[in-house]
C-alpha cells in the first residue's frame, strides 16, 4: 500500500488526463481478445492488435473487447481515443488503486470494480482492478493481468446458453458484474472455512500462530470490505439512474445483482464480527491461562510462607533456644512442616482451588 501511494505522489505536476500506470510492476505482453456475437453468429479472436478492434465499434452485433494488462498505457490511449473515452477515464483505467465507482457519460458508461479470487498456492486473496466500458453495442474490459472469473460468460456466449446471445451489450455488462459478484461468494466460503479452523485452534490450544492467523484473516476481511461496500452504490446507481444504454428489461437483472451484493456485505460483516470475537476469545484464554498459573504459584507461596517462618525461627543463632538440644526436635519440626502443608492443601482442595 505504501508503495502505491509513493507512485501516486510521483504524478505530481502532470496535467489532468495524463495516462500513467499505477500498480505492481509488470513486463508481460498485453493480450487483447475480441468476442463478437449475435443470435446467429459467433466470432472469437485472440492475440489481436489494438487496431483490429476498431471495426467492431459500429457493428450491429454485440462485441466484447478484453484487454489483459494496463501497464502499457499506449494501448489504453489508442483504444480510448478511437472509442471516444474521456482523458480522465483513461487516466483512471491506468490507476489500479481506484475505488469501485460508476460514471455515466452520454454515449458510454464507465464502471470500476474489484475482482477478488483465492490463491490456493499462497492461501490468500488476490485483488485485481477491472474497468468496464459499456457502449451502445460493445463492452470493453481492462484487466491488470491475464486470467479472470469470466470463463462462464465466455462459455455461455460461445455455446449459446441462456439468453445472452439474444440480448444487447447491457446484458453482457450485467453478466460480467454478476460473475464477479458470484465469485465473492466462493471467496467468502474459503474465508468461512478458514475461520472455522481458527475457532477450533483457539478453543483447543493457545498458540502464537493462532493470533497471527487471526490478524491475517482480519486484514483480508478489511480488504474484502473495501472492495464490496462501494460496489453496492455502483449497482444501485446502475439501477436507479435512467440511461438509454441500459434497457428496462435488463434493470431487473441488475436488481438481482444488487441483492447478491447485499448478501455479500452481510456475510463480510458477520465474518468481521466473528474474527473480532475470536481475537477477544484468544486474549481471554491467554488471561485465563495466566490466572491459572498465578493461582498455582500463589498456593505454593501460601504453603511455604508458614514453613519459611518456622525454618527462619529455628535458623536463628541463639545459644539458649530450648529445642536446640532436644533429641527429637529435628523430626518434630518436619512433622509440623508436613502437618501445616497438608492442612493447607486439604483446605485448598475443599475450596476447589485445586
């Protein structure tokens, strides 16, 4: 996070609308793919150049142009200028630290979302910014890297499943957002399993590793919350604000996505509360364990205080102590020790302190 802020501060002095890439350093080649379809035809092209996307701007069919990699700002500018994107929009596409938002321009809608997926190898959540441009008959998606959660959408388009081939670009935008939100549920399932394991660890044993895992999970939930909470307003804006680019029969689908978003937010808040409770439980367990240790030490001290007192008396170097020359004095003192110690142990046991 600090590195990202440092890069943002490096833009000082640049004019508004200057496209500068802000994000993790990447050297991979930018990949562009095009899917063009209608109810009867389907065309898919991969590894195309930016110029190859231009003929699809004014076609009657629906076109989905996907760009994997926004570190090459030249491609963003080339596609943006041809499709008539505002310079500030192109600037936001290159800045991967954007908050989820939606902006309605007269001839297109600009949407910024966060795509979250679970990394099984690193066992952590990965966040990627996705920028979507909705035009009259096209959708342009800009992603930080190759790989996404839209394979189900591609399959439905290619095989003609459902109603996507019969609908327009607004339905394609809904399908992409819906796939992204549905993947949140998968990520939350993973988080739920992790929280259950943490609960078992905290209950069964107290280890520093459990506390580290709790803090790690809390950070992941904060990241999820930052990505999901603004999404509610984004979807609500698409539903509430009337625009010619989204037809009335597609609005109902966005309402369904809005309901899913509310469910995701409720789940995130529930998991946050559970993790806070786990943290408190861990600290309480540590405190209880410390109290148990102190109780045992206190009982040992209570037993040995009177024994130390007796030993201290008979350890004094007075010449005329009566018991010094008594034949059974040593054994009698040991008997007193055992009697005092045994009596105190019996008392502690009856009080259920042991």
